[in-house]
C-alpha cells in the first residue's frame, strides 16, 4: 500500500507543472458561473475553464469602440476618445492621403488604423484619398449645424464625429459616390475594422441618408461580422443583445462576443488566459470580446499570422 501511495505522490508531483494551478486550487463555487461563458467557450475548447472576475462600472456603458450614437442615444461626455490628436502635426500617420485643412482631429488609434488601410489601398492602385473631417467637439458641431442646417449636419452631441471614432473620407479627384476611392472603401473598409456607417440599404434603420464618405471604426471582429450578416450598427448591437453570446472564427482567429446588461456596477467573469476587450453600447450594457490568441486589427494581419 505504501508503495502505491508513494507512486501516486510521484505521479502528482510529475503532473503538477502541467496542471492549471489556479483551477486546481481555486474553484470559484461561491460565485454564480455565467451560463453562456460556461457553455460556449469551454465546450468549444476555445478557452480553459479558468475564469477571473472583473468589475464593470456603469461608466463603462459609455466607453469603447462599439458605442451607438444616433438621434436616440446622444454622446455621453465620458465617451469622447482620450487620444484625439491634430493630424496635421503627425506626418507619420498621414502618409498617402491628404487633409482638407490643418484642423483635422482624430483619435490617434483610429488614425493609425486608417493609415494602415490607406497603405493597403495604395498597393491596389487606389491612392487619391483625403480626410475631410474627423473629430469635432460640441462647439464645432453646433457651429456646423447652425451654418449648414439639419440636412447636412447633426446637432452637437448627436454626431459620431463628437466621439473621435468617425471620419469623412474623400477623393481628391471626384465625389465619393463615383470615385474609385469610394468604391474601394465600400468594398474593403470592413477588413480593417471600419464600417460604412450610413449605407444605401440601411437608411430606414440609421435615419441618415446614404453617406459613402462617412466611416466609423468598430474594430475586428465586429466589422467582419457586420459585413457578413449585412447589419448596420443598430442591428448588430440588437443582434448581440438577443443572442447574448456568439462565437466566430475568422481566418483561423477565434472570437467570443458576449453582451452583458449593466444597470449598476457589476461583476462578470472572463477567461483568465486570453486577451479581451470591453466596450459599452451607449445604451444599456457592455460587449466583451474574447480573442483566442493575439488581437489582430485587420484581415491581412490575421492571414499573415496563419
Ligand atoms: Zn461624417
């Protein structure tokens, strides 16, 4: 018997380095496990069952790249991107395209994503892009609204431009609706995390006329799913709320996207061994996106990683 005990101890010690110590010693029985995480992620072998608790504050409903801004859901002061820069002072981010004037502002992160997209377009022979408008503060938005009227501009606080996540892209050659630049954006922006926010076939949902120039950053994998399912941002956020949790594979990259209602500060569980991003929806909850590996910003990055 002693021999067996010793053997078991030996096996245990041998296996210890290969075990997940956290899940071995710390079973989180005292906290209610989130059903949809348990079922989808673990079942698919996408993540281990080790989960960690994170606190979600009410403010997080108003932060992130998936915020919905329209006539019903105005911009919350906390939603404005904190990394807004004047593009004319950043030559490294404005290669390969023009700026309408020296007062074009944008989130630095979004400017970087845009710049990567433009260099991809250039390789495909489409190279006459300009940014005509980017981030606008409430004062500038008010001025624009007063000067141009409601047919052209939205009142302050109701425009995505007030977030720093949207920009108006133009062609230096002709109107976007006719330009190769417009066609390229329409066909390819989703591969780089951008969406055409006001498409021709969604005017009844967005309440905004077709704008082939206005793009909005949402990031991967969201832009890809929206393209595949032909969903406007309004529809996509509703879809996530309905489904509660979806998982998808894009070019070998696996993602789990889950919606959580947030009415007060709350605790949710996320896998402790994979990167994740949290974004509010500017309405009533947050969307947690879990990446099965490295976070990739474009389909091309994903392909290269394959
Ligand atoms: Zn716009």
